[in-house]
């Protein structure tokens, strides 16, 4: 009989422990249930936002897909389809005479030859008289067209334009090709560029193109037909280190041409901004990567054949199919990636140029 109270006192801590454990488990389960219910409520309230985000994502994906398809179609339509058909009659479409500045070498010379192959009479403008005469004789003998040579040093400023204006007076100028250009000896930092080179870039790349357009444009407006092609550069797409002044001058030419197209398209004038990337030239080292990749950097002749086929079709083009692909990548890539790639490429080109000079 005396053991019963002792037995009750010994069981009380265990009972208390069980009650505490039960309460703890109940609280824990209640917390889990509360969190689950809270999560469900939050998910339910955010459901409309998730659907909105899904719609935005679908719209963005569809938009980018359509843009890529349109860019691919434009590439085919511009660079391949025109070359399958007959060549256009550029004389009937624009006029009898073509003026090509910077025609002693490179794209300018090749463009002049391509226009002559279409039957246009060609006026060649450049700084070196002997080279101009040789190019003019070659074009006249090969394509049986009339040629005229105008020697002009565009770096001298305003004084050279009066003779040019007089020589072009009363001529049926149908096409003007602005390909004069001043370039760095090789890619280098801005502080290392001679002051004369900077003035040449301003006078030749910017002022000369503007003045030549100012000379021929009134006659084109009067005849209600004509084409102006201004050769810019792929470096105008984004700020390009080690080509700072040059790329900025080419960006001016691009904007200048596009603005003129808006001004004079209604008057029958076609203005084209031509944006080439790398093209091989006579000074390109034979073993360089440009010579090893002709699909990436075509010869001036190949480039000119493609570029002329875009005349009257695209107001802003690279002129060559692989350059158009490069231009698309340049448009979509972030600026930091463009700058990184430009630094790598320009360092390699500078090293190559310095090794050739050594």
C-alpha cells in the first residue's frame, strides 16, 4: 500500500516529457502546415505574374527568331538573288558618267573597273598622277569606255575643289563613289598618332566626302536621278580602340549618308552607306591571316563585284555576304566584347606591320 504514491511520483516526469514532445511535434507540424499554406497562397497570388513573365519570354523569343529569319532573308535577297539575274542598266538608271575618288588602289580602283564593265564613262580622282593615268588607261583599253583623270590632294583643304567643280560642270554625273580615305599607318594609340595624320583624317575622310556630294548633288536633283555611294568602314559599328579617330570619321560618313537618303530619296536620288570590313590590298602581307581567309577578307575586285550588285537595293550595306554576317555579330554583341576583340585584332595587325617594317 505504501508503494503506490512512490510509483505515481516516478511516472510524472515521463508523462510530462511525453506531453512536451507531443506539443513540440504538434507545433512543428503546425509550422510546416502554415509554411505550406503560406507558400500556396503566395504561389496563387503570384500566378498571374508568372503567366505574364511567360508571355514576355515567349514574345521576346518569337521576336528574336523573326529578326534572325528576316536578317537571313535579307542576306540572301541582297547578296545572292541579284547576281542570279541579268545585270541592271546603270546608265539608264542613273546616268552616263561615274565619279570615283580614291581610285588609285583598293576598293576605289576595283569599283571604277566594275562600273566601267557596265558601260559607264569614268572620272578618276586621286592624288598620284602616274597611278591614276595607269588605271585610266587600263580601264579604257579593257572596257572601251571614256575616262578622265583629275589629280587632287584632298588633304590640302578648300583650294582643291574649285578645279574639280569646273571639270564636272555640265556632265551627266550619274554615280558618285566617295572612297578617298586617310588611315593610320597601322593600328595604334591616339597619343602616338602624328598631328598631320589627324588633320588628314579630318580633311580627307570627312570634308572631302561632304564637298564632293555638294558638287554633284544639284545636277542629280535637276535630272531627278543619280546615286551616291560613300565608303565607310566596319569600325564605325562601335567605338574601336587603337583606331579612335579613323572609326569616328567613318561613323560620320555612315550617319551623313543615311541622313542624305532621307532627304533626297523623294527626289530620285539613291544614297548608299557602304560599310566594308577587312579587304585585302597590295600592302597586305602575303602570309597574313587576311590572305589565308579570302572568304573573310575578299580581294577588292571580288568585293566591288558584290557591292555594285547591291546598288539601288540597299541604302546601308556591307557590300559582301561574309561582311554582312560580321556586321550582324557586331550589332548584337555587347560593346565590351567588341572592344576586347578589336584590341586583340589590332594588336596582331600592329605587330605584323612593325615586323614588316623591320
